[in-house]
C-alpha cells in the first residue's frame, strides 16, 4: 500500500486465497478499497517450483480468472476512487434497547464475546465497575490493533469497564484490567500462528483482590485470575474493532490460552528470587502487570534430576521454536531445585545458564521456517546479534535465543515440582497503581 | 412480555478513513520494467521466480527485476521503494497474507 499511495508506483499485491477477506478489509480501512489484489492457492510454503509455476499458470481461486491476466490488468487497467474523501465511523455509546435474551444474541452475533455467556453491561453495572478507579470514564486508556497492517482503535476507561463487566470482573479488579489495556498489547492478535498472551501480576494488588499464585493459579480456580484475563481478551477484541476468523483473526488452529490470556499472580512469597516486576524497574511494594505476547508453545517436566538435569533442561529448550523465546514458569519447588542443583542464587545467573544451554547447530537454526521468515531477513540486513550468528559454520552450536528474551517466573502451590516453559515474547510491565 | 433494557456498546473508537489515490496505471507493460518484490515470507521467492519465468516466456518485452525487501515485511523499506520508483514502472508484491 505504501509503494502505491506514497511512491506512486502501480502495484499488484499477491496473496493466498485464505486471506481474501482480511486483506480486502485491510485495504478498505487504509482508504484503498480498489487496491489491485490477486490470489493464489494456499499454501506457498513447502511447494516445489513446478507446483508454484502451476499457481502462476492457473486461476485466481477468488475471481476464477487467470492469475496473470489479473496481474497484468491490475497494472494496466484504470482503477477508480478519488482521493481526499474522509469517512467517519462513529461508535455509539449505547446499544438499541432490547430484551436480555435478544441482547445476548446480538452480542454473540456481532462477535463481541468469546462465545461464552457474558454479563450484560447495563449502565448500573458499568457505573459500579467505574467505582474501581479514580480515572475519568472518558479518559483514553490506550489503543490496539490486531495486526501490523491494520489501523489502531482507541478505548476509554468506560469502554474498558464495559468489557470488564461483560467478563464478570469485580470493580476492585479494574485497575489491573486498565493496566492491561494501557499496555496496548492486544490479546487477540491476528497472526496465523494462533497467538495468545500471558499476564503476570505482581505486588500487593495480588493479595488485595484475591489473586491466586499457588495451587491451580493458571487454571479455572480463581475468580480474579479468570475474569481479569477474560476481560483483557474481551477488551482487546472489542477495543481494537474485532477478532473474527477469516476477517480479523487468522490463527490457523486457534489457542485455548486466549480464553483468559494465561493470567496469574507470581508467587513472590515462595520465590527464591526477586519478583518479576522488580526486575523490570518497579519497587517490591508497587503493583504491576507484565504482558507476554506470542504465547503458543509449552514444554514441561517434573523437577530436576541430580544426574542429568542439565541435559533434560537443554532438551526442553531445544524443543521450543527459536522464534518463541522461553519463559520458565517454575513451581517454588522447582525454583529451589535450580538454586540447589545449579547454584543459581540470582535469577540472572539462571538466565545466563539458560542462554548458554539453549543452543543448536547453525544449519538447523537457520532452516526453521519462522527463523527464515522473521530473523534471517534481519540478519542479512546486518542486525545483531543475528548478523554474527549468520557467520557461524553450519555445525557450530549457536544460541537459539537472545539472552534478554529469556525470562523466569515463579508460580504454583508446591503440590509437586512440576514446571513448564512457555514460549512467548515479553512486551512490557505496566503499573497497576497508576490506574487505581 | 420481557422488558427491554439498555446496555453499553463494548467496541472501541475507530479512526476516520481517508481515501487514498492509487497510482495511475500503465497503458502497456511492453518496454517497461516490473519489479517482483519478494516479501521474504514462506517461500515467496520461489513463487516470484516462477512468475518471472512466465514473463520471460509470454511477455519478453517486459523487463523483470526480482528484488527482496531489505528486512522483514513488518518493517517499512523506503530504500527499496525509492529504487523501484527510480528504475521501475510497476511492482508486484508477494506473497503476503
């Protein structure tokens, strides 16, 4: 779109057919509904040259016309639409009054829910929710978008409160939900890799609102954990203007973590190390929430065996995709085992060891599809540390991850020493106190 | 009959859409240079290589240049866009989502 509109070069954009609705929608919201877009079958990935030649020689599966005819006409046939017109898209504050049954149906039909039953956001309920913060209802909290090429939508304190009511949250949870909204990190990313988010709450707010950091913390056993995470998801999909499969959500398999964005409190009291938010610049007495995006992959094991724990952890790390760096979620028993077995008195020492342990042969590393898509181009452009990695011999064991992308969080109730690695990208830590 | 209630709309506020002009189209591709821009995503380079072969076979009067973007598709690439504007007449970008 940039080369067409900004540089004045007639352009055709090629896509696979599965992205028909989404790319037309993106062109619409960027003010270019007549952008020339031509489609070939999905997938491109893994097809031979001969198979891809058949795509070129074949028909556009959307229009039914020859692909190359579409391409050539896209560059040579006039395309209408005058520039300069501005289209306003207002969002009403209220929904047309109706019965509760009809409103539940309407919210479901408009994809305003996660398909589970919601609490209808009446004015009374929203007003009660707003009592959970000193912030003004009309104050803009942040903005989100589902993917890089879409436009940002913004949302106010009241809009966040509406979604919090829908999720079944209580007013005392609202500062955490507002802080999540203020991160601007969507919990409804559109990526075809079916991403989810993970939210880690630290500080006194955990106890004040009854968050669970112990047994079952990441499961459906805490009203606060469950509804804060759900509110984050609902706010994301509604605040950014939608998360609809085929239109604004393209996650191929979906991701059940998205139901409540893996929202839990860190077990600071039982951790041998400093809390996660303190690592990121806040004080121990501060309350904060930290967000990870791109949460997809999980590996797990039980404890650390005396003889081969280093190898076992190495295997777990190498089981992660190199594009999804590891966040270790350690039950306090496992955390203390890392201290006892590895001597990692400081979390930094453990992260150093993880960074050094997570290695694979350079030839294998560069052959990962996601590395080819997202890291190799940056390496060839000279961006470090990947440019240096690119110089490694094929059999050289190179680090899979950047050290700064590896994280450790303590959670669990010590019913056993099970622990897991969550693949995901740490995004930011936001103060909860600022939203009280 | 069930009574009606009023509830709030949960959706955020979208920005206004400003219509943008598309570039003027060419009268013909013959004698022109068309850049095939590889977005470096999921083997799109192989696909565009096949499209380049198609042009060579069916429209030999068209000069094609296979060009990879400088980094990942998420990053704007003004260097490449400037090159295409200076040396080319049209572009085919692919294969993205």
